C-alpha cells in the first residue's frame, strides 16, 4: 500500500509539473541589431608580403600534389593560411603559408630518397 501511495504522489507531481509549463509566453518584438564599433571600422587588408606568401604556398602545395608527394601537414597549414586570409590576419597568413611551403618542399625532396628494403 505504501508503494502505491508513493507512485501516485510521483505521478501527480509529474502531471502538475507538465501543466506548469503550458502558460503562453509573449513573443518579444524583434529589435534592430546594435551597431558595434567593429562593424563600423574598415576591414584591414592583407599585406603584400602575406599575399605573396600565400600564392607561393598554393603553388608549392599544387606542385607537391602533382608529384604525389603532398603531406597532410602541408594541406592543413594551407587551409589555416586561407582561413587567416579571410580574416585579414597577415601575420597568421605568413606563418601558415611558410609552413605549408616548407612541408610541400620537404615532401617533394622526400621522393628523391632511396627506397629501402628490409630484407632481400
């Protein structure tokens, strides 16, 4: 009998809790977006050095890909450089573009290494 009373009390509480959330909520009128200083400020442009580094990285990665020597690190660094370019972050573009170029050139150089065999 005691268990039945606890079960009924629990069911009653669940029913009341469900009814409590059915009150209609007034929709607030949409507000115009507030103007921020960042939106009003003109966007910075990439420096010429960043543009050149990105172009070189793209060319190096394309060359490595054509020689089937592209490392995934080079691809990842190029993606980061492109994302930084979209954000107009010249410093990050230069950093990631140089990494992409370096990894692409290392991948190409690796194709010149002699093939090793474990046993003959």
